[in-house]
């Protein structure tokens, strides 16, 4: 009996939490009808619900999430175009003059110099990444300082934190793909930081092998970063963004009082 009561209390807490943050009744407002039209309507904002006069200077702060999403779309399109020519092989090759190169670096030079508009596509991809990272960071600052991370939007805030780390992962994995000197330096720093993970020594070695595929930067990490950048992170990020925007649709936009 004591075990059943404990399970019953846990169920009440869990379902009480969900019911307080995702009440079933207000969802009907998502498909409410108006006199003029019967088409689907956007959920009412805080200002519309309470008939407040919104302050115009708040508006740009509420475009940051949309800016990040538009940047993600541009990154997806330009990334697909770059993927047609990029070779994810970072194996070090020595040139006749004693220099160091790789197939990944040569393919990047080919994109920049020989592919029509290749330098523009890569530049657009490069700067869109900067815009996305900045927009996501500023978006989270706006959410924090306007207090819209509080009840009932705690879950969406946690999703936003995870999306921030996914975005930073996009930036890092993309940064090492050109296989130039800066990329090799970034990969070396990442490998050394992962090997220095707190805990037993074998844990750092295991994480380094898992993320980079090697414990010393020889160029093999390129294929591992390529898979993370092109397949794994986009899948995770897209699913989380759909869930994130669905919660915004259900709970409405949290505007400042």
C-alpha cells in the first residue's frame, strides 16, 4: 500500500506539472474563428489578450528567434551546395615544395577559385553562421531579462539552452572543416580539452575517440567533424527547433508586462 501511494503521489506531481503548463482547454483558441474569416489564427499575444499598447522598441528583440531560423535556412541551402564539391578527407599530404596539404583543403581551394560563385556561396555560409550564433545568444538574453523563461515556459527554456549548445557545435565542427592552419589549431585545442576531461584518464581518452576519432590530430578528425556537421547536428537541431516552435505556438509569445 505504501508503494502504491508513493506511485500515486508521483503520478499526481507529474501530471499536475504537465496540466499546469499545458492546459488542454486553451488549445481550442489556436483554431478559434472570427467574424471575418474561418481560417486558422495565430495564438493571441500578451498585448492582444490584455489589450495593452505595446511599446515599439521591444519589437526588434522579438525578431531574434526568427533571424536565427532564417540564418539556419540559408546555412542549409549553402551547405548543400558546398557539399557537392567538398571532400571530407583531412589526411596530411606533403607537396613537392615541402608544404602540408590535404584533400579537404584542396577541395576548399577549388570551391573558392574554380567553382562559379563558389567564393560567394562559402562567404554567405560563413557569415550566416556568425549571424545565427549571435542571434541565438541574443535571443536567450532577451528571454532571460524579460523573465519569459519562468512558468509555464521552463521546458522551452531548457530546449533553448540545448539548441544554443547545438548551434555552438555547428560553429566548431564547421570551423575545422577547411583543414587549414587555423582549423588544425582549433582541432588540436579541442582534442586536448577533451582529453583533459575531469574524471579518470580513460574517460578523456574515450570521449576523444568518440568525438574526434583520434587522440592526436593527424587529419582523421575531419571525417568525424563532417558527419557531426552535416548529418547528426542538423537532425538533432531540426527536431529540437520543431519542438521549440511548437511550444511557442501552444503557449504563446511571452511579452514583457
